[in-house]
């Protein structure tokens, strides 16, 4: 099943790298594609239980600093700061 998320705070490949790496760690996730320009995250999962996996993915995105557009967390300063850290980690881990 495919899940599409329109998210806040994606700025570069470092952000995309962190999102991809962290979402792939979730049990049942087969593939992750991040479109930086469109601020879109597309996840392919083995799970057919929409509510459960969607909730897990959404929560992970919030924890990384990339909440879905239109959610309460999208205007949160903490989410923006967290995304900067996630971005930096993604840049560093991409070089190693």
C-alpha cells in the first residue's frame, strides 16, 4: 500500500536522507521516496492496515521535525528546530 504525506520543513537532500533512513527502519516499510521540491514523502508498505501504519509514519515524521501540512505541529517552532537537526544529521550520514 502507498501512503502520501505533504510535509513541512523539507529543505534539501539532507532532510530527504534522514526521512528515508528513519522511515525505512519501521517494520513493514518497503520503500520511501522524498520529493524535496514538492515537500512530499511517499511510503510503500507491506501493511494493509491503513490507520495503524499511517499513524506510525505520521508520528515518526513529527518526531523528525517534518509534520504534515495543516496539522497543529506544522507551525511549531520545535518542529522547525528539530528538522534543522535532522537535516544536518542527514547531510553528515550521507557523506559517510
